[in-house]
C-alpha cells in the first residue's frame, strides 16, 4: 500500500468495508470504530456512513454489473480492488449528487494508493464504462426470471426473494425489498422516569435538531440531523434510548405493572428490558436473562445510564431449565427470541448476506424450546409475550400455533387494548398476533404474540 497523507472519507469507507469482509464484524461497529479513529467533517462522516451502508446493501447489484462490465468475478478480485470498484459503482449508480467524474477520479486515486498501475487502469476503464452505460445496463430480464431480477436489481439473497415471492407475490416483495434499501429513520424512546416526550422534543428543537413524533409509539421521536448519539448530552444523562418504533410496541404489549415480577428472556442488548423497567416506575423485580455475559454487561451499563435499579441480570440459556427461577413465579414473561432477523435488513446493511435457509429451521427449533421452558415460569393467570424481528412464518405464526397445540394451559389474548389506535385494526391484532411489515408501517419488520396462562389446561 502506498503512503497517503491524511485519511479521506472514501479511504475510510474503503478500509471499513474491507475490514468488515475480513473480520466478519458488524457493520455498525466497524463504522463507529472507523469514525472514532479519523478526523473528518460532519459532512464527510455522513458520506462515510452512507457509502459503507449503501455499498453493503447494494452488493448484489454492484457485483452483477461489475462482473459484466469488467469481465471479472468480484469474488476473484483482491479485497481492496473489489471494494474500490464497489464504492465507485455505488456512487455512480446510486448517489446522484456526486458527479460521475468525481466518483471515477477518487476511485482511481484509491486504486493508485492501495494497489498498482494495473489496478488504476482497470478501475478507470470499468467505472467510466459503467457511467457511460448506466441508463442501459445489463440487468436480468424480469419477465424471464422475476426472482433473479428482484434479487439482483434490489440486491437481496435469491433464496429469500424466492420465499417472499411465494408468500407475498411480486408487488409486495418489490415494495419490501425497496424499503429495505432505504436508510432507516433514527428513532428514540423517551425515558419516562426522567422526562416526557414533549420535554425531550423541546430540548432537541432548541438545539436545531429536528424531532418529529413517532406515528405509533407515544414514547418515540424521530430525529433528523442529530450529531452522533453518544455525544448528545441528553443521551449521557439517560433521558432516552435508541430503539425502533416497532420494538417500542413490545413492552406495552407485555404491560408490566409496578411491583410485579417480570422475566425477560433473551434480553440483551436491553432496549425492551429498559422500557419495561420504566413502565414499572422502577418498582418490582425484573430479571433479564441472556446467554451472553458480555451483552449482559452492556445491558447493565444501559440500565445504569437510565437510572434503573429494578433490573437484575442472569447469564443462562433460555432454551434449558434455568436454575434459580421457580416455576410459576413470574407475573409476566417476555421472550424476545433469537431469530433470522429478516425484518431488520433495512437497519442492518450487512445482515442480508449472512443469512441462509437452514438457519431458519435451526432457529425455529431453539425458539420452540425457549417457549416450552418459558411457559413453566408463568404463574396461572399470567402473561407470556413472544416477539421476533423476523418475517418468516416458521419463526412466528407457525411457532405460536405449535406451542399452543403442545401446551393447553395457554391461549391467545387480544392485543387491541395494548396497541395505539392506528394499529388496533391491524390483521391479527384482535386474536393476539401482530406482524409489522417495513413497507406498510415504515418500521422494522416485527412479529408479536400475547398469550395468557389459564387456570387449567384447555381440553
């Protein structure tokens, strides 16, 4: 690698993308680390974030075009060259505000600094060709193979597109994939132990940070033009948490009350845990269980920042009997189950390339085990809530159906009393089930089910 004075936004994006590939680390963690290590303007920091996340999201489309224009498979290229070309092509195809010439020249400069003359000639030729042909690029024919077209043009794994096409049809699948390729809103939840949503909103507006009310959650705000979250004074003071609006629906469905005994299984990183503790007015007992001790430490730090001392933590596998938790001892149990995460692909730019069909079957088996174990901790008359950020029926409706067939002590309980008015007529809510699709509600994709434990098993 040649010496380079300083670190430009594009060089930072390139190194971040290459690190994500090599180390298999989460994109958000890699971006945060990269931005902490360089001195860039706010504008350049935003560009780094957009280029990394955008290039990751559109990888399928970028590789398809690069391979056909450049006559080389992306997988066969050196990592730095591959990502230089992806970044350049992303700017040309998806960032209209950046002139094609600037995207090409900056990419050639990266090729010169991170490679050799052969890289610069190849990069220059391929990207200029893409720029000239971008209105007539060789995309797959949607009439010949709709699955291939959607997978490539909207940049999703083919196996997942095929699943959605079979279940939703072409139009809904297109809408879902399109929404997944948009940058998600930054949503936060006010900590009602310390402030109100109105007061928090006024604090942001006084700082010239746009803060709109969430459509569904009475706790939530949508921030625009905010600085990095950890640098915001109100965050440091524990006045809010970052949480998607769909996720904010879960704690109200559990409906925890002060002085109750609440069990939160698969609790980390703790957004729903904290929300429940706040709804309990920090009174009672909330036991947060997770298999990862490291993630529980993060949860503990979150609770400390928010001023929550009602939460205790326990490292344990929720799919097995947990020693120290008595049977029928919890008023309410939440299972925020480990899942495929197909509902949060908009928010997790790299996640779509880390999913495989057999993962759903394996996860569904674990989810079933967790449900069976959790059922034993719920007292008669108590509540069991199950949630995932998956859109797949094996992890959602089918999972609940199977559980209710196995355990006659539980029955579905209507969600309508616990939902905002706009969601009360959503399909399934009256019966106790709710699925939020990203393109319908502009939230993460989420599934929720609320069940009550009857005094006696159903016959």
